[in-house]
C-alpha cells in the first residue's frame, strides 16, 4: 500500500523529540509482523534536549514504526551544530541511543572539510565522534582558510 505525505512524531524518556516526514511511504499490509516502512523523499528533525537540532534529508529510508529506528540512505545530508555532513547512510538507532553516519562521509565545518569513514552522534549527550574503519587509516582534514603572510 502506498501513502502520500506521511508524518511521525515522538518524544523519548529524556525529552528528545523526533519528527519525520516523507513524500511517499510503502507499507506491506499483508505481513503483520513487518514493522518496517519504506520511505521516499525524507526529512527528519531531531531535537536533542540542551544540545541542539539535527536536520536530516535523504532520498530514501527504512522506518521502524515500533521503536522509531530509522535507516536513511541515498543522498543523505545532515546538519548539526553548524556542521554539514553528506554521506551514503545515516542509521538513527533509538534502541541504542546512537546514530552512525557512514559511506563516503564528508564533514564540512566553517573552517575545514573532514573525510572520514564514520561519524557517531551520541543521542543522549549530543557528542560527535569520528572513526576510521582501519587503525592504519587517518581522518583527512582540509582547511578552508588561506594563509596570509
């Protein structure tokens, strides 16, 4: 079954709120055990209490209507704390209070661009961690400032 322009709202026990909107949603009505909804043209807003707002845009996502875990993919763009992050995937896992951004991650701040394998956002503290998949690989930093003598 296909639905147009759907919205979901939720708040967790810590006072963080979650809003999700999709232009189209596809639900399997025959499988009652299937809690996942396929979404297209997705916008989400997460308000982490006392930390800030995370804005997410993606072409597609899987949404779990029971636990609200959402797997965004295909053209993911995230804005958080004046930073912009583009990637292939953003897994928002309320069940684990963490989110992971991965696959071709570019982390843009006002002064620099970072290239990394993974960005983790702690959904309780709002803290950001960058991580490479292999210990021998490094996070690449490119500054946007010119050096003037």
